[in-house]
C-alpha cells in the first residue's frame, strides 16, 4: 500500500495540521522555495502533465492537458473549485479544514506554472468553517511571504482570496461558478468558449478542484512520473473517496485506485452496519447510476466504471443496505436535482420537477402503472437514449443527472417501484 | 469547392452552399429548412436556453444533439433536422413548455400569432401526460404604464431580458428565483422605465408581455397591416400600423437592417392614441367674436383666400411643415412660392441650425456608416432623449468596436459607454472645440477619434446653444480620418421638409437660394409679426408658443399678426390664436414619402382615411390655390406631387414610391443614390462662436416625453413625462447655498426645485424644455438663478 | 449626495469598502455585499438590494436576480437561529427526515417556519457536505454531525433556553452531535452571530466566549 499523499499530515497531526507552524515543521513550503528558485514555469507544468492526474472535481479531465489549453494573454486567472455540493461528497471539506496550506502551496505552484497573478478560492456558502481556516492560512501565508508581491524574492507575485458561495449546487459546474464569482446568477455558460480561453471576466482561466490542486506540491516534489506510477495507468495516483450511508466506518479514505468495490466497501469502510446485506450503492456521487452486488468484484477505476455505465465522479460512495426503500432514496436524489436546477434550460427546469412530482405521487400511493413508462420517457427527453455517458437535451449535465436514480431503480428494483402502485391502477386489473 | 465566404453543409441529405459565420438555424432557414425555436432571435446574442432547436450534427463521436441556434456552420457539417431523435427531443421540449402553461389561448392577446400555439399544432404531443398541479402566478401584473407581464404564459426564452439589457442598456427586467421557480420580473415597486420597453412585447414569443394599449383590443386574424415609418423623429424607423375596425391598435417595428434593426422607441410605438384622441379637430373653424365656430371647407378657404388677396407677398409667411410627408411639404412650398410669392417659409422652429448645412452637408453619413464606424463623435442633442433608435445604433457600433466621444454640457444616455466624455459649460463649446482640434486639451477624446471612418453626429445640444456651433463642429468633423457627417435635426420629417424647400434659403431638391433673396426664418417671421411687419401667418402643425426658443415673442407675434391660419389636428397654445383652423390629417392617414436624417426616403401609407373632415396638407393647399385661381400650379394628388418633385428636385430625380418599393426591398432609398452628389454640396466652415461669459449659462434640452401635442394626447405615455427639476453642479450649489430639493427662481419668474447633479458642468443650469413646469422660459444662452430664501 | 449605505453600521460600511476593493470588477462583490446587507437589515430587504445595486453600479433588478438565485439569502425575516436539516441521500438513509420532523415539532413550526418567539427557524436543506457524519444539521451554518431526532429536540430547547450570542460548532457538536465525517482537529474560536455564514469579511464571525 502506497503512503497517503494528501492526508499524511492530517493523519499524523490529528489536532493541528491546519496551522502554519505544523505545516512548516512537516516540510511545508519547501517545494515552493525550491521550485521558485530552480524551476521554470514550463518545468512545473511538465511535471503535472507527466503525472497523468485526472481532475478530481468529477469530470476526470487530465489536469496537465487542461493547463496546456490556457490561452496566453494577460491577465489570466486560476480559480479553485471548492463548491463541493454533490450529495455524498465531503472530501474537499476535509482538505480545506485540515490542510489549507497544502492547497495554498499548490495554488502558488500552479499559478507560477500558468503565469497567473490572481487566484480565487470559491468555497460553498455552507462551509464557513473551512473558509475561515483557508482565510487564516492565506493571511499566514501572506505574512510569511508565500503570497503577495515578489514571493520569496522570486519576482513572482500572486494575490489569493476566498469567495463564499450563496447556496447553489450548480455553482460547482465551472462556468456557473465563474458567473457566480462575477456577481451573476450561477447559470452554466454555453461552451465553447471554454474557460481556458474565455473564463472569469472573459479572460483565460483555469478551474481546478481543491483535491486536484492539493496534489500539486507532492507532484512537483516527487516528479510527475512517480505520481503516474501509482495505481492503474489511466487512474493514476491516490484519490479521496467519501464513504457514507449504511457502512460501519463512514469517512474519507485516500486510496489507490484499482482495488475492487468489495475491498472498498467491506475492507476500507468496514462493511455494512449490523451485518446486514448490501443492496446497492452509488459509486460516484448522486449523479452516478447505481451499482448492485453483482458488480462488487469490478475494479475501481475511472474506465471500468464507464464500462459499467456509471462513473467515479466526485468519489462519493453511498452505500445502501437491504432495509433501504430505494424509491424513497431515488426521490431524495431527484428532489435534490430539481431543487438545484438553475432553471435556464427547458428540459432540466421542467423535467426534473416533473420527475419529482411523479415520484411523490407514487410514494403517496397515487401512482399508475403507466407512470413507470412516463418516468422513463421524461428521463429520455432530458437524456435521450438513457445511455452512458449521457446524451443531453440540456445545456449542462445537471438535468441528465436526475435521471440516474430513475434509471437505477427501474433497472434493478422494478418490483419495488411497482409495489407502490395500488392494485386498482395496474393495467388489466 | 467553397471559397472563404461560404461553406458547404448537408441538411437532411441535401448539400447546400451557405454563407460562412452564421448560425446553423439561420443558414437552414435560408435554404428552406425551418427549425423551430423560442429563444433564438436574429438580433440577439444566442443563449441556447429553450432547447427547441435541437438537431443532430455528425461529430467525431457520432451524431450529437446540438442547439442549432448556437452552432456556427462549418464546412462539411452534416445535419439532420428530421431524425427520430430530433423529433422526439423537440416534442419533448414542447411538452415540457406546455405542462405549466395555462393554455388560455382563447383570451390571450397572442392567440393566433403564437409560436407556442403553432408549434404545438405542428410538433406537439397529442394529449397531456401531465396530471400534476400547474405552477401558478398572479395574473397579469403591470410592470410599467405600457407593459403587462403574465408569468404563467412565459417560456423563459430570455428575449425580453436581452432586449432590455444588451440592446437598450436598461437591465430592469430579469430572471428571478431558480429552477422550477424561475420567473421574469422587475424590481418590486420600480417600474420597467425604459424608452424601449415596447420592444419586449414585440419579441416575446408568447403572450407573457403584452401592451396595455393592445390588450383585448383585437385578434391577429382581423388585423390589417399597413407598412409605414414611425414619424416621431428624424430616424423614421421602418414600422407597421396594425388596424382593426378602422382604428390603430398597435404599431410594430419592421426589420430594416439599414435603419432600425426591428426596434422602435416607446414614443414611436405608443403615440398612436393621438390619432383617435377625443379632442381632435375634425372640422374647419373660424374665429367669430373671440370664439371658434365650425364652418364648411369652402367657407374656411374663402375666408383665407379673401385675406390673401392683394396682400404684399413678403407680408405672408409659414412656419411648420416638418410633420408632413414630402409630397405635402412640396405642395406647401409651391403654394407659398408660386401662388403667394414669398420665401418666408421655415419648417424649423428656431431649434435647429443652418438649413443648407442640414440638408446638403457633404460627405453625408448613412446609418450604416454609423454602425460600421471606426470612431464616432456625438456633439449635439442627447440621442437617447431625441433620436432613441439612433442611440441604439450607436450602442451597436460601440459593441462592434467603435470608439465613442460625447461632448455635452450635461450627462447624456451614451456617456456610460463612451470612450471619452467632454463635459463643457454651456456656451463655451467653441473654446472646447478649438482646444480639441489643436490638441491643447481633451487628448483622450482626440485619441479616440483617430480610427476612420469617423462619423460626426452634430447638432444643437440644447435650444439655448448657439446654432452656429453645430457648423463649427461639422467643420471639425470634416477634418477627421475618412470623415462622414450626420446632421442631427430631430423633428419628424424636417429633413424631408428642407429637401422640399421649406426653408427661407432652399428650393426643392437641396438647391440653395442666394442670401440676398432668402426669406425670413421662423424666428424672423415671429419677430416681424410682433412688430407689425408681417400680416398673415400660416402655422402648419407647429406650436411656436410652446415649441420655440422664445415663447413670449411667439405669443406676441400671434397676437399682433392680422391673420393667422393654423393647419393643425389640435387646439394648442398657438392654434388657439388663429383666425381660421383647418383640420389636418395626421400620420397614419396620408400616403406619401418621408426622408430621414441620412437622406433615406421611405414610403408612408394611410391606414385609414383622415378623421372627420380632416384633409391632407396637399389637398388643403391645392384647394386653396384653386380658389385663388392658381389651381393648375399645384399637384392634384400624391402621385402627381411625387412625379413632379422627382422632375423638379435634382436630388430626388428618379425617386418614387414605386422605385423605393422595387429597388430597396422596402428599406428605402438614400438620396443622393449611389455616387450622386448633392446639388448644393455644403461645406461647413468654422463659425467662431463667441463664448458666453455670464454667471450661469442655460442648457435647455428636450427629453423624450415632453409636453408636446402628441405625447399629451397619447394616454399610455402621457404619464411618463418626467418630474421637472433644475440641475446644477455641486460646486454651484454650495456657492448658492442651496441643498438638494430646495427651490430656486430662474429668470426672476420660474420657481423650481433643485437637483444637485455631479454630471452638470460647473456654471451651467440644466432645465428640461417644453414641460408644463417650464412654460414661458426663454431659451437664451444665459439665465439668472436665485435661491428662495427661508425655503432651505 | 450621501453614500447609499450611510444607514449601515460603521463596521458594515467599512466591510463594504473592503469588499468593493477586493475584486478586479466591483460586480463580483454582489454576493458578499448581500451577506453584509442581510446582517445590517436582518435579512435581504428591497432597501438592502437597492443599496448594494447603487454601491456597485448595477440596477436593483440585477441584484435581486442574483439574490433570489441562491438559497442562503433570506428574503423574509428568519429566527435568530436558523436550523438547517439535511435530508439529501446520505442523511436521508440515516434518519435525516426524522431529525427534521423532530426539530420542527420542538420548534412548533412547519418546515421553513419560524417559531412564535422568533428565535428558531427550521428549514430543510440539500446536502451540506457532512455525509460521513449523517444526519447533519447546521445552526447559522455552523455544523453538527451525527444528530439524532432526540438530540435535535434537545438542540432546539437549548437554543431557546440559553440563547447563545455566538453559535460555536465545536460546542454544539459536543452537546448534540455524534459520528463525524472526520476528525475536526483544534476547536474553532470563531462562530456565528446571525443566520449569515460566519466568515470574517462578512462580519458575523466573532472570537468565542
Ligand atoms: C452539475 C455539476 C456540478 C459540479 N460540481 C463540482 C463541485 O462541486 N466541485 C468540483 O470540483 N467540480 C464540480 N464539477 C466539475 C467542474 O465543472 C469542473 O469540471 C471541475 O471543477 C474541474 O476541476 P478538475 O479538473 O480539477 O476536476 C461539477 C460539474 C457539474 C456538471
Ligand atoms: S441542465 Fe439544469 S442546471 Fe444545467 S444549465 Fe440546464 S437548467 Fe441549468
Ligand atoms: S432556439 Fe436554440 S435553444 Fe432556443
């Protein structure tokens, strides 16, 4: 088992890993000192590219490749996505609260590599404590000369500030986040243009997840190829998984991909509570189609998940045991997406709410047998063909995400859905 | 092979060569493949929100559904607009839009011309599968004096938001809330006060935004459409009159890309109520013992003919004619010059400038030149307040990359997007201009005027500004790179009137008269009448007592003149002085042509006959001439007027209603056409206007809604007349020791509240022109301002 | 001409100026300014939105458009303690809905309602990133993890009886929490003084007692 990268410091220092004293004492900002003294921006970008690390925000796009798209025109911006709102996900919160300097060091390195002098950390509004910790760390970093003008006398300058959200899951979508940061409604933008060309204030912008950037100090310190050597080829490195639901040991686990789902659920997370049987689990956040026990021995990699018609997404694994009412569970997720739809495009605004309404009617015992087809057909009108990765009639993937639980319960638990439908409503009776 | 300006695309298996750079939805429509849409609008930035226009395009990963309204065509693009997937997606979107729609088509103003209704027929699912309760909102809420909002019908296409924000620059109507609760709304208790609000009604694809005027007035299928122009200002936006049962029920913009792009100002759109105003004059009147009595046309005309008999021609004059068609103006000019024998004719009311400069300045700019300018200098009236659709065009030009310089004694609508603003004390313009030209000050402005073509829009910033400054500005404008000039007179068809010779020193077709033989201009006529040197005065749709720089002089003139004839549709402060009033036809009741500020000639058409016994000006002067025994001199109708002016007026050679229709696609013909030169190519020269040194100089400028006859009679916009205050700079306020809201006395008689305004040049006083509260103020270059003590 | 926020507290005015200076484009300050305005007015009022609009040079409508998009801007008065109960999937699986019911019962309100004494508002919220410590609750956005329905009742009673000036997450967790998503580390000195996120620049964080 490889040593943890992101959580090593907080595991070893359970109370004060967030302080600058502890950070410095455990080798913090050394990488930055060395890099600013002896590496060119291009060399850092090269290491990141060589690491093959795929973004940890959900889309899994290789970070080094994305950096390569940044248009060369000043000013440019780096924006850290700390909006973490996907149900089941709480890993970034731990990184923000428990090791904010690791993130800041990553931001300085990334900014140096990208030629950026202004970075923003967008943290969801419901995370005041992580925001305070990051803000305190920023203040400390300024004080010690790791941020601000002429950092460590390298000639490189960087301003960083925290922007708190206002309560909107969609602001995790990078272009919605940029709109929000500009003081607008958090509505996703049409792409192209992509942020790397026209992002914040219509300037070239890189948006990266908190976890993605927190890896940068290690990658620069140890070399991109060392990172790439960890784990399966196209799922390199360690990765934070958030485990929740009916497991014995919920929590965040930094693991190397490639292990099986069985390993993750039964070993890492300590198995199912009260020794109950596993019924189903969500492998990558509320947006992901569910898996069932027959998939337990599939390897946990980005590509294998795609083959199974789902994704690792944000690394959130929600486990449901045999006692779970999957129709209610699906309803909770559909309600989430309906509530969080930005509302600008028709299929998502109308479709997600319609799905929620139908499920509520079914749960009230007022379902009709044809409602099952209706659920699927409405889903199909949001995500045509109900294929994976999803096709969309929408602007962004939020709308299609609401169809994942519908698809999952009708595929694996149709009888349980039907059981909600009064006998009098079943065709032919 | 396709060249760089076209690309080849395949739609439903058929190859097409289409213009590069355009949106797929537009390209497809042009080759006959209509793709349904709600949010797409040719003149608005694409947003891709409604998702109705989804089509399949082949890509590296197979066919993909994409919105055709955001996708730019590229070479080799293979498109399917009719596949099963596309049809299902479109049906799905339509169903989504309908589930919360009230389906109240029978009582909806949009019923019968509603894309949602039409597309439901064409693409929609049969019966509704939606059995949940619908989303409901409070039924129509007034969001301004002229517009109502019904949120239940809204499809959230974002068109109104884009029109208000991107086009008009008035982001007052926006999306509120989120997800399924998203709704279009204005701020609570703040009206949607935009000069362009009516455009949102016209672009709304459903019946969510409706106009107060039109509500429940007609159904689309019994509307008659009459193409015309909106004649309230000299832009003369291309428009349509929609009538039902002989009444105008609404005015719509037509899409003229060379002119108004499909937009209108609210004044253009909502003033039509004046046509049907109850107090319109509908029969001739004669003054008998101090009051008016109705008389027959022959009686009225005979009275006038008798009075004109044997009078010295130079003791007769006519003021007005700017609201009439070219043909009417032509007939009026002929009547005065050839029947009466006088050059005392003026369509301007002392608020304009040198008529020869206005009519025949070269090189003259078109509105297209404005749109594609490298730089623009605006030194004249506030475009937003006087020529609102030209204001939109300048905004568009700036969006296209033009730099913009605005010079004005007070904030104008364009300041916020200007590259450089030159603020000057009213009365000091010549000094500022000299420094700008010499490069000794205003370097930013000079630097912003270096990329040609530079279009200079020049005119009089206010009625109190020396009219000769416009000439100096024009002369400067001519020195700028690749210069084009656009004169800014603002009143209706005043350019047409000047072209028809309604000026003391012009003959029809932009031909000049020598200074020595020129007649009197409007102020000259009023002065002469006041001194008993003019006996007969014709007021042709003009109200100098309210609408000229010196109301006192005008009132005295009308009192002193022996005989006043008013050709008007209303009794005004001026026509009330008349001895005979002749009821005039209004816009919407006369056929003909009009000429706008770039020299564009467009046709106007009668939507119905004149009210009551009203007649067109042409008929009036024709009949009067006949009674006076000169019937053969005047044209007998619009068509003969048109052909005779085309023969007689050099600039109008070859221009007729037919040629406009056949040659211009309805967009009008700019005279002189092609390479044609002006008969009188007027070259402006620096007028060396002296600087006004008084303590307070006056900036007496009109706003869009004034107390003019038409606004007063158009119910829906009459309430939009702004509150009147006197604006002074903070510095002057402190010197005078007045606070915001305190009262001051202007010119010893007019008491008004003060607004302290940092955008007023120090030493200037800003007062709105032609408002009830400023009645009687003379538009002199200077004023006195005294605080009212004990009122602070 | 007076400043649009002349009626704000001195701190509020100062924070507004800091926020306006923080961003390359003033408009970016809309969201933080709305928090400050909420604090000044108790919630997001029309007047507050107009003030923010004037500060940044946009229309009040544009500010309202933003302010109604996000759930944390409250357009109606809320209690001194805003109790947010998560019922998204992980919390749902472990009893979040029961916690919500219990909290509402204890406060004597429907979901979204405010108690008669104006002290407590109970709302349902979507995932607040505490799934490993489900079910989770926030009080003025300060987190408690591993809450049960019984503890939720105790929490509401405690808030009413002790009416703390500053809401401190570590204290609440100690009293009413259970399973956590991860170790919280050193206790946090700052807490919330109003139903606005306790983040320094917004003025609701205060050193603990
Ligand atoms: C609906 C939606 C929600 C998202 N939420 C988040 C989020 O909360 N955090 C995040 O980092 N990325 C989120 N993303 C992904 C971002 O758009 C973006 O891909 C990511 O921040 C890029 O960072 P990375 O390349 O480092 O992963 C979301 C995407 C979508 C479509
Ligand atoms: S899919 Fe939903 S969240 Fe995404 S743009 Fe459309 S409405 Fe907004
Ligand atoms: S017309 Fe293309 S999405 Fe609306």
